[in-house]
């Protein structure tokens, strides 16, 4: 069970700094970002982080905000897949602390919903097939 958060950076320099300074501290695993035509059209340099809890998802957003407090004119575009199957977007700009907290709440809630749905699907036993029960019965 994992929830993937994709981050897109406007400049290669910002991506490299994030990878060097922040990525090693994230509570998640770096993965390949899923295909996204919108991000590719915008020319974003993207990375993805796979997390296994709501708090880890919020921490990714908070670490990104911490990174942006030291970067000038930087921006990170977040994307994730909601439980509805649609891609959702949010962005952080340098110097916008309130937006960072709002994004952390949105991503955390989406991660919790997705992880809970996966967990529920794993715990729900498959319904027995009625035709399987009739196979061993004698015809009368």
C-alpha cells in the first residue's frame, strides 16, 4: 500500500538542490513519476515520492515548504491521484506559508482516503461464487 505524490520543479537547479538537501530526509521512497501530459507541456522537471501514511504525505509538503523558504522565486507543483481516479494539483510558491499548510492538509487527506480504500479492499474477502457450490451437489 502506497500513495504517490509527484512534485514538479520549474528549474533543473531547484530540482537538484531539493534532491541533495531534502529528499534524503523524506519519509518515503523515491519512484518514477507517472505520465502527465500537462506537466510535460509546462516543462516541469518531476520526481515522485511514494508514502505509506497520512503523516508522511503531510511531511513531504512541509519539507517542500522548508525548502522553498530558502529558495528565491521557486515554485513546486504537486500532483496526486485521488480516490476518484482523477489527477489533482496544488502548488507552492516561495514565501507562501499558509498555502503550504493548506496543501499539506489536502495531500494528507487524499493519502488517508487512498490508503484506507486499499486497506479495505485487501481486508474484504471475496464473495463465494454460487456456481462453485453447485458443482459438488448431486442432481435430483
